[in-house]
């Protein structure tokens, strides 16, 4: 059974690696033998995450996914360092820079920035990584969101970008299936980990109420009755790049405790 999750010798590029799902996925993939190419904006945050792993199995490189040339350079550096690139996990994204906004209230600069990072940033990453992934008949995983399909507290442009990603994953799966490449998207909702925990602690202080009081209505809306953890959601990425998912491509995998059911 364990061999189905054997990633020994595989090289995985993860964008947005220091956030909740990015870091949790890095740990999950590493635990199954993968070598990691970790990217994010902050070298300091990358170094903290990279310190958790064997230095011979990790490369930490700062990357702004709005920079196409930088994306190509990271892929080139990854191949120079490890000799190959097998899996691209396009995970980098932002929800908003200022406050949650509707289509009507969001200014043009805000809208363009979110689309540039969350949609075009994924396109730049995958365009840069695809030749190497094709060469090794690898896999691609894209982080989308349940807000691709449902209204939520996040920005409307965020939801628009994630919906576009979900559909783009299906188109790409059709394009590269002939090369033996599987392309899938993961759709998370609330995830309990450091980023969300920090948000709840901040809101609890602002509103002068216990964290559990803030969590209660959210948990009540989730069929499992709790907020899934970052680690649980990361297992969805591990499944999709494993041999257990060898027949799965073009899929939108919900890892959100049932908060969205199509």
C-alpha cells in the first residue's frame, strides 16, 4: 500500500509554499520521499520552512508569480539543482489586499492585482514548468477554492479567479493527457492552521468574544461539524500526485469537510 504513495526521487515545485496549505503539502510530499522546490515572496519565511527538511532535498527560492521571467528562472534553477522536475503544485494566491469587496465596490487596481496573482500567476508557473513536467510524464495540481462555486466572505475577484482556475485545469488536462500528465484542482474552504488560527485570534480580540464563539457558526455550516486542518487538506494534494489517482485527471477534488457539495 505504501508504494502507491512513494515519491522517492520525484521533484515537486510548490508556489506559495509558506502558507497554510503550501507548507502542509510540502511536509506531506516530503514525508513520501519527494524533493522540494519551495517558492514564495519572502526568503526569510522560505528559510524557516526549509529548515524543517534535509538540506539535500530542498531548494528554497523567492518568487513573485506575477513575473514570467522569474517563473522560468526558478524552473531552470530547479532542474539545474535536482536534474528534473516532475510535479508542479500551483498554489500561490491572495484573497484581498485591503478589505473583502464586491464586484461593484472593488476598484480596478485591486481587481487586477488579484487576477494577476491568482489566475495569471498560475498560468505563468505552469507555462514555465510544463516542458519539464511533460518530459517526466508528471502531474499538475492547482489550488482553487469552494468559492469557485459558492458565495463567501472573500473578494468577488478572488472567486472569479478561482472559478477560472477550476475550468482551466480541465482544459489543460485535455491538452496534456496524451503526454501522460494528469491535471487536477483542489477546492478548499476554511482550513484550520496557523493563518486561519491567527485570523480568529485577531477577530476574537477585536470583537472581545471567545474564539470558539466565532468558530461555532462556521463549524455548524460544515457537514463534518468542524473546520478541516491544513494537514488534512494537504493529503488531497498527496493523493492526486500519487499512483492511487492514476486514473484521475481533470477533476475538482473537494477537501472542505462537505462545505460544498456539487
